[in-house]
């Protein structure tokens, strides 16, 4: 896992043809707004979260975020343990996001 600032995240994702944005927040949080193109898998769903991870392509580059950056860091660590090639955590999470939001 690599920790990326918002600026690094935006720059890297725009140049990454193999990128997948992963939102690990709850459905309630997602209803308050999200990053367009993001796939939502709630980390609080435990075993279901792990099962959903198993369905993902481990060769893609995953840009993971939550509200503050803590759950997404945890998700990145789990993904790394499961053999995902590349995971990136958004420092500060969605609460600090200044980019385009879908609301």
C-alpha cells in the first residue's frame, strides 16, 4: 500500500489505465456523496467484504478511500495480504476531498 495525498491521487489516477476507485464506506455515507466511477464495498460488512474482494481483478491498481483514511488503509492492508498487485490509500479520505463529487 502506498499513501497518496489528494494531489498525488488525482495525478496518478488520471495517468493510470489500470485504475479502479474503491469506496469502502457504508451505504449511508455514500448517499452523502462519492467520487464518480467509484465501486462501493462496505468494509464493515466483514466476511461479505472479503468475499467481494475475492471477485476483484488482483492485477488492477486500486485507489481506496473512506471518510477519513483509516478504514481505507485497513482495506489496503487486507488487499495486500490477499495478493493485490497495487493499492493506494487516499490520505485524509473523502472528508478532505476537493475534486468532483456526485451528490
